[in-house]
């Protein structure tokens, strides 16, 4: 297997996860903004690897498999840390919805691939919007402190975006399930 630039970026995104986890639990004031910054870098590589795969014509089946895995790991690990840090229902329920949906949709995609209908549940624009909202939600919640200069209450903004992401998660999951059911009963 030849390692392409997009695949290296995806592997780099996965490698950043342990760094975020270790930093998150260090007892220093600067760790939350540092975690958020590293998480943002990982999130940017998500966009960049897809862009470069198309631009450089370096798409691969391994990259197509690994990219969504990296996305799900990034979000799930961060959500688990955030719930451990703040186990209130307003954090826990959206995190459960988001992680649960990822498991359901991953299983659905695997099943649809087995029956030869994987294109029916390929990534949609709504799925991309959902992922973007999730990444911003987690970034702001990780940052935790008011933003310098503008004084935004980042954690509260992140919490609002997390709840919005949970709603988008349900809507996109229902859309994928409906497409799969239509495909299964039509064929």
C-alpha cells in the first residue's frame, strides 16, 4: 500500500487523540485551550485530507475507510472526556445520541455494503453539516474559558452547538435509515 498525503493526514489526526487525552487531564490552567487547539488542528486535517484526496487525485479505498473512523474516534473520545468532566444531563444525553448514531450508521453502512447498496447511505450534505457542528461544539467545550478579546462564553456556546448537533444527528440518521429501507424494499 502506498501512503498518500491524505492518508498520512488522517493517521496524524488519529495520532493527535492520545495527546488531547493526556493534556486534558493535566492539572494546569492552560490545558483546556491547548486541547481545543490540538482538536482544531485535527478537525482541520479532516477537511484538508478530503480536499487533497480530490485535488491530488489520491483517493484510496483505505483512505475512504480510515477517514470516517478517524472522525468518529476524534468526536467520541472528546465527548467521553467532556461527559466525565461534566456529567450533567445536558452534556450526557447529546453525547449518547451522537455516539449511538455513529454506531448505528456505521453498522447500517456495513450492512448496505454487504447487500450491494452502499451508495444509498453514502455521506450526505446533512452529515457533513452535522460533523462540522459537532467539531465546533467540542472545540468550544474543550476550550472552556471565555475567548480572549471577545469574551464569548465558549463552554455555553459549545453546549448549545452540542445539542444542535444531537438534533442534526437524529435527523441525518433517520434519513440514512429511510434510504436504506427504501433501497432494501425496492430491490
